[in-house]
C-alpha cells in the first residue's frame, strides 16, 4: 500500500461504507495500530470490556495472505484506545 492509500484509510471505520464520513457520535472506537489495517478505527460499542480485552481477528485483503486473510489485533496494555497488530493468519 502506498502513502496516498494509507492517508485515505486514516480516520475511517473498519467495515463501514467507503462513503461513510468516519466515526459516529455515541459509539466507542479503538484505533488499529500497525499491520494492514493501521490507522482504521474499530467500533467496539457492542463489546464488553472482557470481550474487547481478548483482541480481535479481522478479515482483510491487505494482509500477508491476501483475499480471505485475517489480521490479528490485541489491546495495548493499559490503553484501551489502541489495538496493536500481532500478525496475519490465513
């Protein structure tokens, strides 16, 4: 992904329409850091703190395994506002 594509993804919400303007009021988000989804926001409104604390596996075509691949993100210790990339999986 080139720098221009990266800038387009910043401030976007994972899984939202490309036309969506960004985060919605009243929702809870965490920022994805590193890996193929770097800079995207993940809506964690429906997750309990325990569920969010286990991390997430997100579908992406941008990772090491291409279409059908997934990126693994785990909460940053002591910082619920950021999930760090830990790798890709097929």
